[in-house]
């Protein structure tokens, strides 16, 4: 079954749209039942309505100057089948003017479930098939031969764009596809960003561990004003140092002449005699705490005479030995010599 429909709408809708009908194309106002035929250039509001009630005035179909051959064939068709043939309806058996029982109303729109067979591509509006392109740069993306709805994957920055118009050369018409929370740029850069310390405001910071941190200029200057812990050298007036800091918390600040006697010293002194009675120059102080006259007997030499070596006397033992010797002036006669060297004289 083939259904032939013409363009239609209410009078207000036609006025608002102010469409241009093709030459010979018919437009119907559904609320006034008035209609117009287009000439291919005149807008609806300027076109005159078709006057169908002037019975005395007729024209042949050829007298319709802005009609088409198809339109004239429909008007002059001798039968419904001829009219269908004129508009390319083929062998459809729908009778023009059929009743509601076997034909649909003029404003009927079929649902998908009611459509059978295939719709010719000529009756379909232009279809947009979305393409997905890759572009290595912004310049390459703007040079794409793309149409509305096409997408471009930017390999240089890892982002995807969709074209919102039919102007691929206009950067503003490419809209970047993002999801909530996506990072679109880092430190003002996009794509595969490799951050450096400069990007985060740390251009002067070196990547050293805490143990290997160098001494800063300011710290070094401050340290230069301090004394070393080992063998410090102080200048100027030093304050704030106590004896406890140098390990002398038990030392009193007294002059040598005013030093007190220590406990250990006092104990040693207590073991000594309080006073020593002075002796003479010829005496000495003995271990038994008495003065003794210093003479030969005092040192165990009571029997030794204070004589020089040349004046030393001959001891009793020496004298006894000498008495058994002959004087050098002693002599004997031959008769007194009994033997010589143990032999006979």
C-alpha cells in the first residue's frame, strides 16, 4: 500500500515557517483547508492561495506556468492508477479518496512498527557518519576534512576533541571531551607532561637527602660568629658561660692564697705533730721525733777516726800480719840456709 501525502500544517505554522515550496509543490493549511502551490522561489506568506471555487474559469494543465510535468500528469490522470504512476507510486492499490476504513488520515504519521519493507535512500535525510581521526598536533587537527560529530584524538597531548559544527578549521568549534575531575593541564602545559622542579617553583632546590644537605650561606655566616666546642677561641666580652658548662661546678673562685684546706689535706695534717721543738745546727730530726747530735756515732761510725788517708793508723790485724814478716834489712848465713827451693844446698 502506498500513501501519498502533501506538505501540511496549521496556518500559524506555515506563517511562522514561511517556507519556499518547490515548483508545483502543494502546501495545505489543515485548519483552514486552504492550500497553495509553490514556484520554487516565492516564500509561503507571499504566495497566493489556490482558488478552487471559480467554476466558470478553467485552464488546461499546460496553462499552469509554474507546474511540473509530474504535477500536470497527476491533474490530468484519467484514473487513480494513472495518478499513482505519474508520481512513481507503482502498482500500489490504494485508491485516492479512500474512506477511513481502508485509508489513513491525511495527518497520520506511521510508527516504526507500522512501517514495512525498506525506505528508499532518496526519501531519507542526509546521514552523518561520525569518523574518528588521529592528529599529531593542533595544526593537523584543524586541517582534517571532518564534519559535525567527528572526533579527533590528539596524540601529542592525549586528549579527544569532537567537532561541534561543520568548520573543522576553526579551533573554537572543536570541543575537548572531559569527564568531571579530569586534569586538563599541569603547570600550564597539556599532554604527557614531565614536571621539573622549576614547574613547582623549586628551581633553586637540589635533590639531596637531609644528611647530605650543604650548609647555606646564611647558616655558614651565622656559624662563623660562634665558637667551636673543641678548643674555642673567644673574642670580646663573653657572657652566659658558667663553670658548670666547662665541668668545674665544684670549683670556687678563690685566689691561691685564700684557698681553703681540703678535707684530704686536713686529714693528712691531723696525722702530723702539731709543733717541732727546734734543735741545734749539730742535730738532726730522727724518725722517732727526737733531735740527735749529728756525729760519727749518730750514723753508726763511732769507731771511725776523722783522720786523712795519709794519717791513718795501722790496724791491729794489719800489725799482727806485719809482725810475721822479716824486715828488708834482715840477712842469714849460708849455714842457716837449709835448702833452696826444696832441694839440698
